[in-house]
C-alpha cells in the first residue's frame, strides 16, 4: 500500500510540475511574469521529476540550463530509489 500511495503522490506532483513548465513556457513566449526557477526545480526534485523532464522535452523549455537537468535527474533517481525501497520493505 505505501508504494501505491507514493506512486499516486508522484503522479499528482508530476502533473503539477508539467503544468507549471507549460505555463512558464507560454509566459516566456509572451514576455510576461514568469514562474520562479526555484518553484520549477522544487516540484521536479520533490516528487515531480517525471513530469518536469517530460515537460522539458515536449515544450523544449529550460533544456539549456544544466542545473535543470541535474536537479530533475537527481530527483528521479531518489524517487525511483524510494519506490524500490518501499516495494522491497512492504
């Protein structure tokens, strides 16, 4: 059960991250107020790495910033590790 709850949380946070990256891309195209990089990075690292990485690829947004790749990939690694740990433990 903890694995399912964790995966559901990742799915929700990933969806939010995906939408945030999309919104930031649209705002960038219109020269409007932007979403803080810390917010985008935070959602990617703390549960939404899949959504953030997908959004980066699909919308071609923030792909030139090495630290976006690094933070989201590190987030993905720990999210997978936690899921595997929970799967083994429960």
